[in-house]
């Protein structure tokens, strides 16, 4: 099993530019999560999908953030326009349906906005 | 309000010095409590899931326990390679996962 695959691993961009982060969940998993991790706030849930449908996006900080899941094997998180305070590690995670099922994380996308 | 609190924030141990990490939680309808290990520059790596009070899980030098209010991760005779940040998460109804801010463990040779 290849695990959750994220790209890019590292990105440095200038303020105002569009950033697109990509995720391939584990095959067969019904749930996909996007998290953001910072030293100050730890892991924050941004949005999660079930069967490609967004279920809860209350964690998305602003309208500058958007996420899509066009099919079961691909999701994107887009920031447009990016700002320095968006600098963080963005994790994608996936899990199968069921009570108490574990979520598995990717290696993260390290975003720096200068 | 659902929340997860981990303590201590940081812990330094000598190699072989056993200790425990704490995760206290308040959540409506606990579906599972999870422990993860995170190494620098990596994503959280799953360790254990506990489902009900009284349950225990073990893996090498780690043992996780669960009560109705908290969970402990016991580390017995730790080695330097156990140095990492340990994260606790609870799953509530609606498939929401709430993470604590973690305990950074350093084991000194």
C-alpha cells in the first residue's frame, strides 16, 4: 500500500500567488481530510469529504481557501491569493468508513509564503 | 465543547527512565481515542486506537491506557529513537477528529 500521497512536498511562493496542493488518498478509503499544522495551533481540521462530497468545511479559514475532490483518488486544496500567514504544513489524511477507524496521514506539504 | 488536552508539552528523559504522557478529553460520544507519533518533517504515524474505558494496547516499549476522562501513554525504558512528538486524538460522533497539541519527547543517551 502506497499510503496517502501528497504533492508538492515543499513550496515557496510569493504573497498573492495561487497555491495548489494535491492529495491521493489510500485506495478504498471513503473519507478524506485536509489538516493544517502550525506551532501555535497544532493540527487544525480544514475540511473533510465523504465519498467525494464535502461534509464539513467549517475549518476553512477564509474564502481564499477552497478544496475539491473530483473523484475518489484525487483532491486539491487551493489558496488564492496566498498570504504569509498561510505558511504552515498542510496534511492530507484518509480513512475508511466505520466507527473508530484510523485516519492515515500523508507526509505533508510544507508551504512558505514570502 | 469538545476538546483534547495533552501534558506535559515537553518531556526530557534519560535513556531507560520510564514515564507517562497524558491526554485528557471532553467529547460528546467518544468513538475512539488515537495515539500518533510524529517525527520532524513527517506526517503523524498511527500507533494505537482505544475504544472503551479499561482498554489497554501495547507495542514494544509503549503502552496506552484509557479511562472515561483521559488516556495515558506509558513509555518503559525509553531509547533515543523514541524521541518524537506524540499526538492524541479523539473521534466524536459525526466522524470529527480532535487533536491535542502534542507532547515533545526527547530521550537523552
